[in-house]
C-alpha cells in the first residue's frame, strides 16, 4: 500500500527533552511537509522540503529541526527550545512535477510534554 | 487578521440535511482552493479541489468559489452520519509554495 506513515501515534516526553517524530512515504513524492495542529488554529507549517538535502522554514520553525537525507524520510525533532510542544503533528507529501496542489497526509503523532 | 477565516462550529444537523461550510480570505493572489476532510485523530484527506470561480460538483459535494467576494463554500447534500468530521478549507497562489489552511469546522450529522 502506498502512503505516509508516522510513528509513534502517541508520544509522551518530559519537559527539557528533545524528541524526534518519524515520517516515511513510499509515494515517490519529492516534497514533504511538517504541520502542527492545535485546537481552533488549523494547520500551521513548521518546515518543508522540496528536494533531498534541502529544506525551508515555515511559519513556526522556532524550536524545531528537520533533516532530509533520503527522499522517503523527513524526521522532525522537537527541541527543548520549543515553548509549547504539546500538539498534534502532521506530516504530508506532494509531487512537485507535474505541479500539484494536493498534499497527502499521514495519520499524525500526538505529542504530550509534561 | 488571518489570511483565511473559517467558522469553527461545531455544526450539528440531522441526517439528510443540506450542509453549508464557508471560508473567507483576504489574499487576492489565492487561485487554488481545496477542501479537506479530517476524521477524529486522523490526518486530513483531500475532498475537492478547484481553481475557478463557480461551482464544481462531485457526488453529494459541491464546491463553490466567488473570487470577487473572496468567499468559498462547500455544500453537502443528503448528509450522512459518516460525513461527521472536521472540514478544512485550504488555498494557495500560483506558486503553490505554501498552502494556507482554515482553522476547520467541526460537523456532526445526527442520525
């Protein structure tokens, strides 16, 4: 089955710890994205990558880091510098050629930091 | 002011009713408009996509865009309990470098 997988589904961490969220896709998409979803705020873009070994900051990149060493993988690290890390994190991917505006989303990871 | 405004609801209607979900936007550069459906604790999935003013129909769903008023709508006919979800509008300009999402409307269809 083609799609995007995110793991784990639920993640609990203590304040001050870094945590890495996994995102893998087998859709052969060039572009990948990380969003954060909070109640009543929709999806906010954290980072995106349109090609391997390249990525750009989104609207709320502070306290987060990413890497894109493989086309299939785009892990997100939530660092201790992120002031309010508890949220639902969504990974998405899309084709860049031919151009498409459709993003395919993974099932999400719910991170709780206490 | 947010670039995209969407009534968060929640909206509760009886089964079989016609549902109207709406978004307004402020950026006249937006040209591509999408509706995503998100079931509880799941990722969003694309429901409909359009780039022109007017109506686009797909089964029980109709997407409507009015660029002059900067207003888009999603209509659901003969609503079913399985339509209960959060609906997110989304839009982007011709570069598609970034998609802006509305905050989502939570919809509940009562059997």
